[in-house]
C-alpha cells in the first residue's frame, strides 16, 4: 500500500496547473496539502484510481479537476513551423488578427530566432511535461497500488509508458536535433524527467539518451498491453504501442524495424475511411455535411482510422495551404483538397474534420511501410507501391484514381513523401517529418513562405529547426543550455 504521506505529497503536486522544470517558485504553499486532505478529495490509491487519471474526462485529485487533455496533451501550433501552411496577411480574413497581433504566432510563421518572450508561456513544453509528471506519478505508484476492479495493473502501466514515450518523442523532435546516428550521442535533446519531483532540475539529455528512453518505454508497453485495438482511441492499446515504435524507428533510420512494426500495426487495425463515401465530396454546401454521413468529425476518440489519438479543444489558426503546398495538391481529384482545403467561405481551410491531433493513424502506418520499404538497404518497390495505394484509393475520386505505376525507387520515394505531406497535414508530424527529411539529400529542401509581403526561408538543418528552450525555464533551471539560433 502506498504510504499516506507520500500519496498526499504527490497529490498536492498534481494540483499544479503548469509544470516547469526547476520551477519551485511556481508552487507556493504546496506543503499545505501534505498533512491535510481537502474535504471530498479523492487520493489515487488503487489501480482503478491510477487508471482513471488517463481516462476520465475529469478526475478529482486533492480538490482539483484534471481534464483529459492533461495526460492526452496535444501540441498546438507546431503546424505553423511547416511551410505547408501560411499565415493570413489579408485584413479581411477572420484569422488575420492571430498573426498580425499575436507575437508568438507571427514569430512561428516567420521562423524568427525568438518565439516567446520571457513573460510568455510555451504551452507545448508545459503541457508535455505536465503529462509526463502525471504518468510518472502513476508509474511510481502502480506496483504498490491496491488491486482494482475496472483496470488491470499491466494495462495501466502500459498506457502510462505509451504516453511518456510519445511525450518525450515530441519534445525531443521539437527542441532537439533530428536523430543522426553519427552525432546523436553529443546532440542535445531534452531533460529526461523520470520522477514526479517539482524540485528536479535535470540537464538536457542527449538525443541518443532520449531515444533510448523512448524505446525502453515503448518496448515495455508492447509487452504489457494485451488489448489489440482500443474502442476509445485516446486509450493506448497494443497496436498503438507498436505503431509508435514504428514511428520512432522510422525517425531513427531503423527502416527494417519500422517496416516490421508498421506491418504488425496494420494487421491489428487496417480500417480507413473512403472519402468517396462522404456526401458532398464535390461542391459541398457546408463543410459539416461530411460529418452527418459517417465521418466522426471533431470527436476523434471514435475515429476508426486512428490507432491512437491525442485530442485537443483548439486548433492552429491557419489561413490556407501555402503556395508550396498547393503545388502538390490536386484540387480536381484529391478529395482531401476538395473536402478540407477548399475555402468555402473565403476564410480558411476546414481542418478540424480529420486533423488536430498528435497521435497515430492507419494511413501513417501504410505510408511508413512505403517509406521504410524504399529506404532500407534493399529497396522493395512493390511493397512500397502496394502500401501507398492503400492510402490513395481512399483519398482520390474513384473515377480518376489510378494505381501507382512508378518503378524507380528514388522517384517513388518522392511520391511517398508528397503523399505523406498531404495525409498528415495539420498534424504535429508535418513539421517533424520535414526536419528528419533534411538528413537525406534526396528529400531535403529549403522551406519558404511569403507573408506580409516578405519572403522567409529556412535551409535544411538550419539551427531554427530546434525550438528555443522557453526563456522562463532557462531562468529557473541553471543546468539547461539553450539551442543555437
């Protein structure tokens, strides 16, 4: 059984809203909770209690409510760092003010050296580390917690490990360099906060150490989780753990392993929506007509082509696809362009139907199969074509769809890259993919966008591909070193 004082101390810490490494100053009067539990509070002490911290819409902990987004945090506005999208420079656009008046948005779309001022919060850093704080608490206490009735101990532990692995994966790829086997042991990643200690001030681990921890967590999760596919997609299942490992191995350049894991994931879950079935695919009178005819809309936890979802309640204020992105969109035949990128009201693309999440989809796994098959030591063109067409047949007008006929491995890789950009648009990987593609001369390119009459560029491997460590975190933790700008 968990010691009472330990439970109360941990629960008190969980009442905090913002997690900042080394931010003891933010947590005033935490000790007030150590010896006295607020009336009516529920201290997590059983496997069920710990499991509900990752499930319930609201879980009461020491008098505070924690929403689903606390553990299932979805990064926000990272899409702005990709040149697939552009900010609004038209005063008549309803989202113009986001970019014109908000410095952090403007700094992102212009790839400024500085993103946040010392007075501003970096919600992604806060949210991902807060999520990890909660799952660290779960992992510290799960082995000694009393048995529950609704949850299995291994299930709760496996889910927590998937969340922590994904959190560290996103953090590493936002604030650290892309994985490069020859430099990963010296490249800086992010602090590996592995305990629920608000006073901890760890230094930044290397990219190699970060990936080793990510793989350790996800490997354990694969062994612990039994449910192949989750009914509610915010709950990690075995397919989610395997799919996450496929993504990690792809980013590491372990293409054979990525191929094997992506295949295993789609063997467990392979369903994809055929956009030809959506009413109003052509000339829809309203973007919401799609929802009424089978697409789950913004209720992503029920989306049957998502293996694992990190839902969120807000979305980046994009105006439209960039000129660069429009070059690879087929507005005559690609149903994604027709359904989700056409400005029906002259304001912005309708993105919330299928995007705004940092989880993993079936289509991502098929495109991982295709890319890994082409990048491995002996390229497998047939496997790549078959996996690519699994996605394309569900995304293009049936009357115009033609199976892929490209036989040259390098040419096919370029088509796979384009298809991945189209398919994961408005998701967190749209920027992180570009970052890793820069490690290969075949797929590297300079990003560019024009906004407010000025053209901005970012060359492959530019230092600005690493987000700056938030200034307020740097002030509070003297052990941290900021990224080069």
